[in-house]
C-alpha cells in the first residue's frame, strides 16, 4: 500500500481493521510533510518514519502486530521518545533481535517488534535470537555485464528452521537465561528505553583459580635445574 512514493503516506483512503498484521516497511525514510495531521498528533515529541509505520499499523490492528525494523531503532537517541511512547502504551509484548544477512538485498541487522493490544501488563520480553539461526548458502548469478552474469556467486544467509521459529515464539512469553529477559517499565525507563537484552542482563564475575605460590616456585626451579 505504501510502495508508491507518489501516494500520500498514511492517508485516509480505504480504512480497514484486521485482527492480526505483519509489516516490513522501508527503513529509515526521511520525514515527509504529507503525513496526515491526525496521525502526527498521536506521535511523541520527536518521532521517525520507522515508528510512524508502527503506530499507523497499530491503529489498523485489533490485536496482534509484528513489524520488522532496523536494529538501530532499538537504541538510537533520536527515537527514544517513540520507544517510550510504545512501552507506556502497554502493547509491546516482545522485541526480537535478529542476525545480519537475513535479507537478500541488505546485510543490515534487523529486529521484530511484536505487539498484543490485549495484554494486561507493561512488561516487555527482550529476546536475543542473533545466535539461534542456521547458515544457508545460496548460489546466484552476478548482475550487470556478461562477464559478471556468467559467474556463479555463493552468498551466505541466515535463516530460521521451523523448530527455531517455534522456540523463538515461545521466548516471547517466557524467560531463558542469555536469550530472553522480561523487563519492567521501570527498568526500561532507567535504561533510556533501550530495547536490546544486553543492558538488562546480570553481569557474571567468574573467579580465577590461582595455583599455589609454592607450586609455581617448584616448577620454576625444576626448569632452571
């Protein structure tokens, strides 16, 4: 619906509602002047087109929504107002960080924001799925001149098996050490509404086992002799 740049973004035509929605909008578009004022009035003070797509989809969705966005929007300072707005609304169920090379046309790291408009709390599950994927090698012809077209290139992609997808979906509702963390609204606020798991993980200090000093001296003397 938004692929034609001549068409007004987020217009009023053909309004509809759906129970579930999936969206993969274009990333990091500049802010346009032709977004309708009614929608702009719903935005926080500082907003981006990335999250404008999210908010517009939420308006049209009765319950479930999954949106693919670049990972940078989970921590960028200029989009913190948008993240705060969505967290305070209480619809954000989970954020899944994905590995790079998930798409053919770009190596950019991406993420999935998963919303449930009928959830009853403001906790958010932050999931690190960057190491849960499977490497997939695909052969493809080069583009351009005949010398490139006649060559076969191998490209490595990351993909998820059905089993991996099921496991990741389960992490949207339960914690698993190093992979999924349930974070409260207060903790999100304390960390500037960053939506990656790292800042909320417990820091582990592993003690170093040192050898007995006398044993070390014995080894040194044995070498010298």
